[in-house]
C-alpha cells in the first residue's frame, strides 16, 4: 500500500517544538506501522510528487509572508486536484496574551501577532495542547481546534523512579525557563519568594535551578544548586538522574497561563519527583494530586511530605499511576492530524 505523507513545517527543535513535534515524530516512526510517513522540515515542499500524496501539512511556530503565499499555493493545488492535503496550525501557547514580565513578549510584538494571525488564518483547522487554548483559537479563527495533549515518551514508562524516599533536606527544583520573570518583576514567582527564602534560610530545603539563579534569590544563592541547561531530547533522562525530591512550577493567575499545558506536571510525575504547582481557577495543574492552594500552603505541603516518609512514597506511586491510567504517555489514537 502506498503511504501518505504528514508534513511538519517546524523550526523549533526544543521545548514546545520537541513535545509537539519532535517526540511525537520520533515515537511514531519507531513504534507505528501505518499508512502514513512523516516528513519534518523547515523548508516549504513544492515537489508535486510528494504533495499529491500528502495527507496534511502542519505548521509549528511558522509564520511569514512567504509562508502565506505557500499556503495559498497549496490551496490552489487543491482546487486543481493536485493535492488533497489539509493545513493544520499547531499551537502550544496563547501568543497574543503574553504578559509583559515574560521575556517572550519582547519576541512577539504586535506586528508579529498580526503576521501570525494572517498566517494561521490560512489554515483549515488547528492542533493545540489544551481545551482552554482550543476555545481561544476557535474564537479567534472561527475554525475547529483539535486537542492533542502533551505526553511523555513511552520508554519512560519502563524506568522506575530512582527512589521513593526523600532526602533529609529536600532538593526542590525549578525546571522552568528564565522567561517567567523579568529583571524587576517576580513574574510567575509572585507570592512564592518569601516562603521559599524563609524555608531555605531555616535549612528546611535546598533550591535548584537550570542555568542560573533568579535575582530575587540572591540572598540565598550560596544555598542553591545550579544545573546546566539540557537539550529537550535528553532533558527527562537528565532530570531522572538529578533525582529532585520536589519539582515546583509557579504560575501567575492570568489568561496566558490558563492556556498553558501541564507538561511540567507530567515531566515530574515521569521522573519520580513530587510535583507542586500553582493552583487557581482553571490552572493547568488542577488535574494534579496536590492539595495545597496558595504559595504559602505549597511550601507547607513540601515540608509536610518531606517529613512523612509514607506519604512521600505514596505520592510518588500515585503520580506514576496517574500517568499510566490517564494515557499521558504518547499514544496514537485515530485522530485528525
């Protein structure tokens, strides 16, 4: 049987690009024998021999006037019967609602939002990571948005957590990027800083970060750990090796964060670290197992679990069961691509 092509136009190899495209493509090509072959490229394919057998073209973080012309070219080929490829826009963030403290706002200016809109309006439908983002996209573009949740690569199912016991002084790791705060604004750490500083000063925890220590933890920098940045493709194995007792994910209550996925949660669950994230109405972490609701309570929950071995072990096991029972490892259902 002649196979059809699924073409990913993606120029983002890390972060969202890895979870939304890279790991999906790797797993699909490794495990699935289907009627589709996947092509991942940064170049617009014009070869009619490929396009005539293309099932779909998926744009991931791609925009621009040349791309708009390319999508119009594809639509013209459809009119001529030379391809039947559907065009999907792939989105993992609500790009028009980025807060000013988030450094990504410097990258996506108003003119870039306009260009993104003009590009994505050419799509037939959309592939997004959350139901909140789907509602946003459907309202903005008046077309169908399919939810394909972020998921963990399946090999992690077979790797046991490195331990089920907590260190005497727990390592509490922040795995997020430095664009969640600015040089003058605590950003997503708002409400967390004082409680974390107090706990570290009291010798009740060690804080860990990737790449560097945020300026608002300067007074405790000698009691923090810093780990080197990792490529997305090796991040989970490295995180497993670091073996943090807890992973935290502070998020400020705003619409941009409401549209975010729970990828930090599933990463933590996969590597066997207890996850504690911000909890508010429609937080991406509402599906989690924690019971604390405010930043101060989050720190109390960390300290309580770290001092209660049976509860700590139980939480690790519950998290692993959640991943398996809720299908949060990559799978390939019969869905639109």
